[in-house]
C-alpha cells in the first residue's frame, strides 16, 4: 500500500488519550515527538508507571482542558529547538492521521508558549508517511467550531459569569491575559471589537449588536479597554451597557474624564491630590504670562489628548516654550503647560490600582537623553517599593476619578509625590512582567466581588 503524503501541519487524534482532534506540526528536523502537557503526575499502578496530565488541546485556547492518562515507557533528556535540555517523560500511544493509525512514542512537555500543541518528529513517522513540507492539511482541514464541538465536555462548567471584553485588538498582551484569566476562573468571556458594535437606543428595550447582528444583551459584566482614538464611541457603548444593566469594570463617565488631561487634573486638584503646577489658556496673547504662572522655563507642554508621551514636549527656554505653545495653538490643538519636575530625573512610578488597593507598582525610567519615562518611548521598567504616602495618593487619585481599575502615574518631586496622570486602561504587560503578579486575575476577581456584594449567596467561581 502506498504511503500517505502529509503536509507540514495536519490534524491528528489520540483515541487512548481522549484527544479527538489536535493540530500537529510535522517536523522531520526534530527527532522526537512532543505533546503539550501540564500538571504531570506520575502514578505507580502495579508494575507500571502512568502519567496523569492535563492538556489544552486547542491552539490559543486555555479554556478547554482535557485530562489524560498514559503509560510511561521512559524518561529521557531532550534538547528543544531553542537549545534547552529538559528531562521528559515518554509515553507510548496510538496516533491517527487520516485513515492510518500506529503506535508512537511521545515526550510530555509544556508547549504553551509554542505555536502548536503537538510536534510530530521523524522517529514517529519513519516508514509510515511521506512529507510534503510545502503543503498543509493534505488529509483534511477542520475549522475552529468543529474542533470545539469535539471538546464540549472539556469546557469549564458553567455557573461563572458572562463577561464581555470590549476592546480593539484581541492580540494585545493585556487583552489576551484578561481572556485567559476569566476563562481560568470559570467564566465565559467573549471579545468584542468596539468598532464592530452598534446600538439601538430606545427607552423600552435598549440593545447592542455585534457584527452579523448577534445581540450583546446577555452579559453580566463588561471590561472596557478603550484605546484613545476610540474614546467617544467606546464610552458611548459602555454607557449603553450600563443602561442595559451590565456591570462595567470602569464606567463610561470615569473613562471619559480620565481621557481629558485638563479635566482630570482639575478633578485631582479639587480632591486635594498634589499635581505639578499646571496652566491652561486659550488666547496666544497670554502665552508669556501662562509660562510664568507655572514657574517659567524650563517648562513642559502637553497636548490635552496625547498619550504614551507622544504629545509631551520639554521647552528649555522661555523663547522655546513660547514657540512650541504658539505653534500648537496655530494648529488649533489644546495644550497645557506644566512646571518641569527636574528632580524626577526621567523616572516615574506606575501604580496599578484595583478596588481602592495598589496591587502592584513599577518604576519607569526614561531612555538616555529623554525625560519621558513611557515604555513606548524606550523607557525601562523595574520593581519599586512605594512609600505609604505614594500608596495613599494613588488610591485617592483613582477614587477621585471614579475608576475601579486605574494606572496612576506618580512623579517624585522635592515637594513629595505628585500625580501626573490617571489611566483608565492601564497596560498589563510591564506590571505583570516586573512584579510577577496575576494582575489580570485580580481584575476578574474584582468583578466577582462586585457580584458577590450584590448577591452574597453567590459563590465566586473557583
Ligand atoms: P502621556 O499621557 O502621554 O504618557 P504624561 O503626562 O504621563 O503623558 O507624560 C509622559 C512622561 O513625561 C511622564 O511619564 C514623565 O516621565 C514625563 N513628564 C510628564 N510631565 C512631567 C513634568 N511635569 N515634569 C517632569 N517630567 C514629566
């Protein structure tokens, strides 16, 4: 019988492991085969040793978890493609590809960070198949819905909340982490792209629809992660969700307030929170007096709606400050002028606040020759221990803005800590990376707590 031709990726199944469909990378460059596995436990059963392990069989999906059991035939040192060596358990089990089935040896390793949950190496394919490395799925393709149907029983038990992540780019680290954290805590979470939602504003039956017309009424909670360019529409959608009775992790008024630098500084000042001396004027006639009112040059000029440090300029002399301000004004953009906190030395502190608590803080330091500490501008993040004063100010700042989740940026001045800005969609990557904390999980926990408060009988899902 002629050998089947397979491509560089194929669907395969492992009936003894209870894995009806798993996408495998076919790699004749690799000697051994490996299967994604975590929570590996070795159990002695009579004379034999068995591996009990869990697997996320579906690529990019940690919600589906399948528990497997297989006989261990060896323990071997394996060198991965990245050059690392690891001692792995080897199991023996039948694999099916197309109409063929045969026994192979597979090593167990955590492949979560890898593109494929399964790698089929040359030893497992020897004499069984021919490989066409330029093709994919020669023996048939499956779509996501079909694959998930196969794993319906491995989905987390319901009883959790229905959560909607309202954002723009699903692939961003922060969004991926929130999707993952909610699923891990037993909730059903869906991503909706802000620009693809539309709403029906009526008093009796307000609704929001998604793309092909799916109604988004059924969500218990919404996590708005609105990018600055989508503030107006994103806030309108969030408001509509609030109208429909969904719990929003940050509400639309607080988000809109935090997006306007002047408005938020006015709020902070009103609440007695220290901020750098700040001036704002409309007419170019007042430019000189405006600069003097914040202590003269050097001075910082900021676009009211700039983000990631892009609209922040340091003017070293009075003349430079006047030119920058007048240039901005001629472009009809709104700016504010701020006292330059020189002693901050290009550093600021990002405090991540959830429900009135600082859950993590990092110091950001500007790149060489730069005064702005933004990570997007090449700044670096490091761990920092904040003072009780800084902690208090960060919590107060989030509270005064009405934000349950906030990134509060603090600068250390000779007169003590001052708040620069309060961000309503703070990024998770820097803070999780540096502090090692599951900040996404804490955000989901905050949603659970608010539901528990409303309904004390409800147990937070495991
Ligand atoms: P953005 O919202 O665009 O990030 P910020 O107001 O937070 O703008 O400013 C960006 C960075 O510039 C801050 O993180 C800080 O490092 C620096 N910076 C901003 N304002 C001042 C100031 N008044 N004095 C000294 N440095 C400042």
